């Protein structure tokens, strides 16, 4: 289920770029099809990850949990920074996908089991591949007009609130975020 979810996520996101003709032929119905595929992939990944059993491959020292928590705030921030009329979007071509890569790497720091490697490693590789495909299709990047740092600070504040909610959800699901050593 977990592997199927990661594959379905990847295929749904690449559909428009890899098969533009068939995607265009679907018109607006194609958006719905992709949305359903993405939703199905998320459900497969959630249930697949929660039910997966696998080998424990590595364990990094507990101090990486602090690095994970800091990285997660930046990952959440970057996932929305591209839409803000701030400065960050003028420095990073793909802030949302970069946020996904940081999210995946942060989770791999603290989860050394096979299901985590499949889920977080798979989605991290998808984000890298997505960046490469977009860059190849669109060519050189012209950064957007610079905005104000205050816009980025608002997004950072929102990211901190979202982070607190995510921490609460992780705690509720039984995945502790803060480990005191």
C-alpha cells in the first residue's frame, strides 16, 4: 500500500508534464481525476505507513531531533513562501518543492526504518525529480519582482502556528516530536 501510494502520488503529479496530450484531452475533468488520484495516494501512504512493518536500518544520535524540529519549521515556511509577495521567492526557484525536500530529509534524520525510507525518501526523490523536470521544461529562471521581508515574516509566523498543530497531531498519533535526553 505504501509503495503504491508513493507511486500514485508521483504519477499524478507528473501526468501533465509527461503526457500533456492525454491530460489536455481530459480538459477540466483531468483536474478532478488528478485530485482524486492525489487524495487516493495520500490515503494509501497514510494507511500503508501506519500498517507497514520493516527493518530498522539506522539510528542517529538524539541531538538530530533538534535539527529535525528546526528543519521542519523551515520546510513548512518554504511550502507557502512562494505565494507570498516577499523576498524568499526571489531567491529560491521552487520554494514548495524545496520545502518537501527539507521535510523528507528531516524525517529521515529521525526515522531509520524501511517504511520511513520508502515514504520520506520516495517523496524527497519525487520533489527532486519534479524540480529537474520543471527546470528542463521551462528553461532559465527569471526571479519574480522582490517584495517585502514583512510578507515573509507573516508566512514564518503562520508556519510556526502550523508547526504547533502538526506537533500536536504527531503527539496524538503516538509519534513524539520532542525527545528529552
